[in-house]
C-alpha cells in the first residue's frame, strides 16, 4: 500500500511539473511546438557550427544540405525570444555568414 501511494505521488508530481513547464512556455508567448523545435534546432546549430570549420572542403551536395539545415535553424530561432539564444549568438552568426557565402556563390553560378 505504501509503495502504491509513493507511485501516485510521483506521478502527480511529474504531471504538475509538466503542466508548470507548459504554463511557463505559454506565459513567455511561445507555443510548445516552437519551443521543442528550438531545442532540436539548438542541437542542429551545434552540428552545423562544427561543419563550418570544414567549409572549404565541402562539395556542392554538402553545401545544399548545409543550406537546408541552416534554414531549419533560422526558422526555429525566429520563433522564440532572442534572450533564449543570446548565448548561441556567435555560432548563429558564423552559420549565417557561411549560409550567405554559399547562397552568393550559387547565385553567381547561375
């Protein structure tokens, strides 16, 4: 009986924390989906930042994939307040610079 009561309390506590988190996200003016997309985009941002160090060695297919992934990151970051990602600003600008370079080269080739 005691173990069952502890399980119910833990479930109630977890449910309360989830509801509290969702309320905090809503009060910040965001949708929960936008916030989860931002979290995923943060991981992609880290991966793209590592790729920017090898920018000179990328072939055209890798550059196209880079462009598509960067656009996902930009869209996700646009949907959340800037204060959430100000720590990642340096990575964001580096990826944006490489994105612009690739777009410019592709535009000049056409």
